[in-house]
């Protein structure tokens, strides 16, 4: 299977799962739009698989559904193996924002932690209005470059080798000031 075919299959399963989550809650597209701030037409296109979500839109949907992004993506993947070879680690790209997310250690039944590798291009920024799960614990270890992370209205400059750790209860913001991209490992531990 070509990589583009695999990505198309993941996008199709993601679209179906997003529709299923809304239906399970009995929400209309208008209600989900009110809860997320994502337009009704965009939500409709996402659920039909006509549009791939941005990191921001996916973050808002995950918050409304009480899931981390990794957990949602895991729900559209087969049960992950104990050993996760690099070639089998799901990668998701938001070309518009310059964000790439590799699920190094995807969520697994019975485990509360997961590891994500993130890269942001120089100048790229991501904002999340709410945590996917209030009180989720995060540890961010910068492997290359520098990232500015704002949590609880406090900005932190995190450089290669540094680790920022916190429990997330409100909005967060990531910005790569450059001049190079930033690559970091994110460990997420559910409360």
C-alpha cells in the first residue's frame, strides 16, 4: 500500500469517527459548531471526508469530545502492537500550520500514557483553547531547536535538552521562533 493510500484510509476513518462521536451525543452540526467554534459547513465537510482537519480544528473537536488527539487518532487505527516500529507510527500533518505529529507510542488499552513527536516549522504557531481532558499531565522534552510554550498565561522558552512539565487546565500556545524548526517529544499522561 502506498503512503498516500494509507493516509487517505486514515482520513476516511477519522471522518467516520468524528461523525459517530457527534451522533452518539445526539448533537446536531449546529450544536457541535456552538461547542467548538468550528463552522457548521466545515464540520459537515470534515465528517464527509471532503476536508482534512487542521490541528486547531482537531484540537477543538477533541476538547468537545473529551479526548486527546492521540486517543482520537488511535480510535481510527487498529489495536497497536506492543512494539511500534517507526514505519508503523501514525503520522499526521497540518500543512497549513507547519505542524507534524508522530504518534511514537500510541494510546493503548489499559495504559494512561502516550508519547508523541512533534515538529513545528520556524515561525509556526498552534493554539489550543482547552485541554482535551482537564488536568491532563504533559511533559515536553525539546530534542532540537527552541519552542515558546504558554500555559496558564505563563510563557516558557524551552530549548534543546530542556523539559517543561505541567497539568493542563486551560488554553495552551506553541510557537517556534526559529530560525530552525523545533522537534520535541511530548509525553501525555491521562489523569
